[in-house]
């Protein structure tokens, strides 16, 4: 198990270098000059431009800039955002809890609905519940996020007036962030109605962001369950006289979860990509929205730093999934 | 009254190519404490008939029987819940592939303890104690250390011992062993077989032993039932069966035993058991039988009486001679050197 983890960690090194390369060159390949964009309509004198370029290091060759960036990264320095003048590191940690809260809510939504739906579809294979789950999953999977969000907003916010359309909490409430998680902070604040408001704001973005993972998890659970249900040990479990609940929910699901957990881990990357769009649609002040804004401002430092941090988060999640995978699968746990 | 009584059990599978009768009017009885062997080549419906008894067939199977009673209970039309009170408790089964029959995600201790919990309601400490007892009973060394073992840490023989311990957990009255040694190394096979027979005696339970190995039958069973292509073709006490087989299929199986072989090559019956698409009309064994006549190909044979081992044959053998056969001598001569 330790060797297994060590191998996984070593594999992260080339991935990490790849991400820094991609982040560094991606933003520089976009047309548009950050200094001109920063100056805006007022314009800028050539002397001032040259001075800024020197200070930011833009006058040096690209590879030098890249190695400077990499060196700073390794010493834990993400630089300072051009546009906000705040350290990128601070920006990231101010905004990250919002994204984390939304992503966690979305993945919980997807898992809590997706696994039971997949199990039911597998057990009722070929019958109405199976068709229902599978066709819903197909629709959910192929629905464009933007369109799906609009549809939900029109129905739940427009017609039914059940949910707000933007932000994390109603403007009526204000309290200092403690954990950065709105659900928790609103509870701590003790202000009446604050928690409810936070929940209401979370619902639509959660559904929008969680729909694709939900569809993927349901389908993966179904196929894993179908495979497992045909195994000899399921026959043994039934031969013991166990109830269908124990056979399906205990013996079968436990084995089917092994591939499903891998799928869930892979969905985290998809989720962060989806978060960018979802946060923009719902004006959710998180990493996704920050990245979009920073890209449009050609804020090199923010984009370079932010993308690397996102990549690190994905790596940590994947490592955790590997660990979890080892815990649930004794064959890996005992492998040397 | 026998412990197990099955009359005219028929199992039909709904397949994409239509219905397929995997078990065709098989009758079977087994007394308390008796060892009954069911023999026949692969595809004879041995497993399917016992899985039908246990209620373990998939939903594509349609099971019918004129009688199916166990320990005085009619098993037909029992609800799932009622059947689960019997299955795994009074009637248990072990399978051909011990390695894949254990759940890879749970420890040995958990998997054995589960039956104790569900059927006997034992608490954690009692389960642990009884599980250790059971592992000891099936000859697993250091049983306490084995409780925490996972199936992938066990060899095939060990896995089958664990399966046996699991099956014996609630002291069943009947144990069905479906080719319990087929997947094991030859040296382990004998050990497992001896263990089963010893346990059967000790515990006084009935044992239905499914096998395709006549050698195993000779060593263990008291009574033998021969199955071919889903039908019961003969039934006899073991001594009688070996002395004087009445059905040509039984005779052919015996002739194929290595120690009875006259030539160096391991003999076997030419051809295979007919499956869904090549069922002959008349006698199902006719494409492979040495004594086949027109009548065999056209007419389904009747079942003979007890004197002829209930053989399903037009010309049951008596001392190797087909009774009523139109040309017994010609066959008998040809029999010396089979094609
Ligand atoms: N689930 C199933 N669906 C369709 N046919 C099956 C199924 N299970 C077994 N059979 C068929 O039933 C016949 C008898 O199988 P089985 O009882 O396993 O034979 P044996 O145990 O004697 O080797 C075989 O032809 C097999 O292909
Ligand atoms: S009925 Fe004919 S073909 Fe069938 S077993 Fe008897 S002799 Fe052979
Ligand atoms: Mg079989």
C-alpha cells in the first residue's frame, strides 16, 4: 500500500510540471497586452509602459520568465495579481471556500442520488425503473450546462420564485467569514434566516453543477452492479439465506463501489471545469468566476497561480481517492 | 419419510433463442444422513437442478415440480422470506469455484459470522467463538488468526474449507456440494472429499454430492443418480451401479474410468452432451450410444423399473447385455474395441 501511494506521488511530479507549462503559455498565447488592458481607456505613455514591463519582467525572454515563475512557485510564491494588487495566494484562499462549498454540495448531490439510482436500475434491469434512470441520465449528461442553468432559473426563480438567482446569500445578511463556508458561517452568525438564505442560494448552482457527475455516477454504478450481481460470491450470499437488502446493499454494492469511487474521483476535474461556467452564471464568487475574470483582464499572475492551485487541488483529491480505493479494496491494501 | 423428496422437477430457461429445458422431469430423494451422488458430464443439468432446489436460479428460469419437499416442508410456492429461513440454515450449498465464491471485500470471519447472525441471532462474541470452532472443524490451522484474513490471501483448498465452514455454520440437515473439488489441485481434492465425508458422518447430515467423476462416486457415495442432458437416466446403490450398470450412458462413464482403461490413452465418451440447439428426437443419448437403433432415434424411451435401475432406455443393460435389443451379439462383439 505504501509503495502504491509512493508511486502515485512520484507520478504527480511530471503532471505538475505539465500544468505549470500549460498555465504559463496558455495565458500568453491569448492576444491582448495586460499592461494596455490595465491602463484601460486612459492610455499609457511609452516610458511608463517600458517601466512597467521591466518591473513585471515582460522584457525578459519567455523561458527566463518561465523559470522565474517556476522558481517562485517552488518557494511558495504565487506572485501578486496585476488587477487587484493582492497576492494571488490570498485571493485564492479567500475565494476557494466558495468553490469548495459548491463543489462539495454538487458531488454530495450526485453521489446521494446517483448511487441509489444506479443500484435500482441494475436490480430492475430491463424494466421501467431501469429505462427511467438510464434515459434521465442520458438527458442530464448531454444537456449543455448553460442551457440547463437557464431552464432551472426560469422555472424555479422566475415562475415559482422559490430560489434566488445569484450570489451566495441575500444582501440582507452580513457577517465576517469565519470558515469561508457560507452554510457554516451563516449558522455561526446566529442571524435569523441567514442559513435558510444560504441554502436557497446554493440549491440551483448545486443542481446545475452536479447534474453531469450525477448522470455519470448513476451509469457507472449500474454497470458495476450488473457485473457484480453475476459474480459467484453473490450466489454464495444468497445461498446463505441473506435478505435481498443485505445481498444487494452489502455484498454487491461494496464491490461495485470500487470502480464507482474511481469515477467519483475523476469527476472532480470535470466538476472544477463545470464550476467555472456555473459560478459565472450564478455570480458565485469562487475560483471559477475569478479565473474567468482574470483571463479576460490578462492577469498573468492570477491565471498562472490560480490554474496551478486548481491542479494541486485535483491532485490531492485524486490521491485521496486512491487512498480510499485502497481502504475499500483489500486486494490493493495488501499488495506490496 | 425421506429428508428431501423431489418429483418431476423441470427447469426451463427463457433465452433469446426461445425456451430451453435444462432439467427435464428429474426425481430425486435423499434420506437423513445419506450420501447421494449425482453424476453426469458437464451440461447435464446437475447444478441447475440443485440451484432450483435452493431457489438460486435467475429470473429467466421457470421451475416446476410435482413435489419438492424438504424436512416436511413443501418448498413450492414459498415466499422469498419463508424460503430464506430454510436456505443457508437447514439446507446449505457449496460450489465448484471456491476462490470466486467468497466475497473479496469481506473477511473470512465476517462471511462465516453472517449466517450465524441472520439465522441464529448470535451476538458478536458468540459468533466469534463459533466461527473459530467452525474453522477448526474444517481443518484450518490457526483459526483465530484466519478470522481477519481476506479471500485473496487463501489458496483454493483453504477457500473451499472456508466455504464448508460457512455452509455448516447452522448445522444444516442437508449439504449440497456442487463439484466441490473440480477446481482444486489433485492432491487437495482427496483432502476436501475426505473432510466432507467425515463431517457428513460426524454431523449426521445428508450430503448430495454432485460430480462428473465416477472415481469420486465410488469412494464416497451410498446411492448414485446418473443425469444426462437434463434427464435422470439411472439410479442405483453404488455397489450395484459399478457391478451392473443398466443404462448405456452409465456403462460408458464407467468404461471411461482411468483404472478400467485397457489402452494407454485416457478413454472418454465420444461426442458431447446436446445443448439447446442439438437436442435429438427420441432418446437424448442416441447420437452417442453404442446400442442405438431406429427405435431409439424415433421414440422417447420409457423409464424401467427398480430392477433395471430406473434406466431411461429401450434396451437396459443387464450384465452388459442390452435386453430386448434386436442384434445384441453384433453390438457385444463391437464393444470390445469401441470406435
Ligand atoms: N442461466 C442459464 N440460462 C440459460 N441456460 C442455462 C443457465 N444456466 C445453465 N444453463 C444451461 O443448462 C444446462 C445445464 O447446466 P448445468 O446444470 O450447469 O450443468 P452441469 O452442472 O451438469 O454441468 C447447460 O446446457 C447450461 O448451458
Ligand atoms: S434408448 Fe437406445 S440410444 Fe438411448 S440409451 Fe438406450 S439403447 Fe442407447
Ligand atoms: Mg455444474
